[in-house]
C-alpha cells in the first residue's frame, strides 16, 4: 500500500511530514525553587560540619531562571574562625551539589554571616549536623 506509514516509533510530528522529535526533547523537567533551596542549605551544612552552640542551621533562598540558580545562604559561624575560608568552602559545596543534583548552573552564591558564636561555647554544646 503506497504512502502508508507503519511500524512502531511513529511520533505525533510524523503526521505533519517532519522528522520525529526525540523523547528527551518533548518535555521539560522543572525543579522547584524550594527544592533547590533545600539542596543548597544541606550543602552549606555539609561544608560547615557543625552548627555553633546558640547558632542556627544555614538557610538558603534561591532564584531559578531556566537552568540557572542564584543562591543566597545565611549562616552562623564559630568565632574566631577564618571567615573567608569557611564562606569559600560553603560556596564551593553549594555549587557542586546544586549542579550535580538539580542539573543547574550556579553563577552566584552569596553567603551572609548572620552571627558569630564564641568557640569556647562549642566545646560545651557541640552539635554535629551531618
């Protein structure tokens, strides 16, 4: 039968005379902002290793646009500490985890140190967050 299409794999675009669209190109995966924020907050906890006594766990806010996430992390640190080194470790870990788990580019991670807590208090009430 001339002109008859048959066989498996004929997609909806075949009826218009164009080539079929690959399955991976027909849909989209959307990761909610709140999910990316949870990934980022957990990554910050992993980078820090512990929460200072009297401090709170890191919190994250994100803005996602297409496949790009801009992240803001708020956290508390022990004092004295190398604040720059600790913040850089948080940035690296957040970029690493959001990229690998959510498949997003992370061009910006703003880290805001909300509180410094004396290191001597850590020995009395250390909490490990891992």
